[in-house]
C-alpha cells in the first residue's frame, strides 16, 4: 500500500491538457446561440435516436454536452420524449428491428420537425449497407434534412450540422 502511495506522490496528477480555445468554434457557437434564440425562442429540444449504431457517434454526441462545447449553455437540451423535441439526431444504419420504432418516433415529433443523420452509417449505411438485418441509411426510412458524415464526426461537426439544420428551416 505504501509503495502505491509513494508512486502516486512521485508521479503527480496525470491527465489530458485542456483544449485550447478555438476561434472558429467560438464564432460557430455565437451563430448557433443567435439562431436558437431567433428560431426557437431560446430553447431547442433534441431527441437522440440510436437506430443501430456502434456507439461511436453517441460518444461524440455526449461530448457536445461537456464543459468544452456546452450545448446547454447555447440553449440546446436533450429530451427523453419525441413529443417534446424540435429535432431528431439519428445515428447508425437503421436496423430492421428499429425501422418501425424510428417511424413512430418521427411521427410523434411535432411538426415542423428537423432530422439530422449523424455519421457515415446514418448518411450512407456505412459498412453495414443494406441487408436482411439493416434497412441502410436513415433517409430510406424517414426524411432527412441534414447529413453529418464522419466515422464518427467530431463534436464541432455535429454542432455545425445542428446549425445547418436550423438555418435550412429558417430559410424555408
């Protein structure tokens, strides 16, 4: 026990260095905050749907809520019910088991609803494609407004996709 404590005292605190402030992200977050305030009266509610992914995209989506990216501070929150959502974030190729559930979730989301497909699997079906177990990309099951490619996309790319969806809605 003492040997471990000495080693801890000798080594000190080992952790990652915090990311440096990114000017591009600062401008992106300012635009996103303004769009959410203008289009959604200050609060955008998102329902995340995992349609059969490997969870790589989910990790990046959860990273958007950490103190570095702070989606809550921009007026964006994740909700548990599609009935309270303005936007759906869908990840993964749509498995046959999730096809009906995804359609029901889409139908339960009040109009005008936005749909963002996250990751290569959500955009194109990825390495899974279309098979007996997979319906393929999200747009084969429900209409998609914005697709965010990447395996997995970075939190900044996901935030950019959310902003693009809001701007598409505002333009129409």
